[in-house]
């Protein structure tokens, strides 16, 4: 393997390692999630928020796409225990909206790879960069 290819492989490996470390998260148990959710809201408020979310037209349409009717979903929410309802609401509140961090990380990774490939002389995308050769 030639030196530029080794450098490119090293850069790609470092970039992947940085992306991996950026996505590292702390795992918590289900009991911790339930305790946090119970502390955050009373049980009646939790059920009302879940039922309100199920009444939204976009949620009903998404459930219908997956073969679940709104009535069936409301019956399931009514059958949940207080702890389960609190856990479900906590999961909904903590769910990422759009996952834009992954898109931005991927774009940065691609740009870094293109810059290093330009520097190593494999491509000529950025005219302001001089190849190392």
C-alpha cells in the first residue's frame, strides 16, 4: 500500500472513529425512565396528553398507515398502567425529531474525505487545495 493510500485510510478511520464517539450515549434502565416520567407529570395529565396526541390527524394517519385504528390505539392507551403511560410519554418526549445530527455528521464526514482525497491528489474538487504530489 502506497503512502497516500495509507494516509487516506488513516483519515477515513479517524473520521469514522470521531463519528462513532459523537453518537455514544449513556444507557439507562427502564426503571430510571419510568421514575423520571412519574416525577415529571401526574398520571391523569399523562393519559390526557397521550389521548390528545392520538386525536391529532397526522398521528391518526400514521397509525392508519401501519394498520392500527385510532379507536384501537386509544383503547390500548386506556389499558396502560400509570407507570407504562408515563414511560410511553417520556419516550415520546425524548424521541429525536428528524435526527438532523446524523445528516450533519454525514455531510461533514463526506467533506473531510473529499478534502483529504484532494490533498492526496486522487480528486480535484476544491481548486484552492494543492495536491501533495
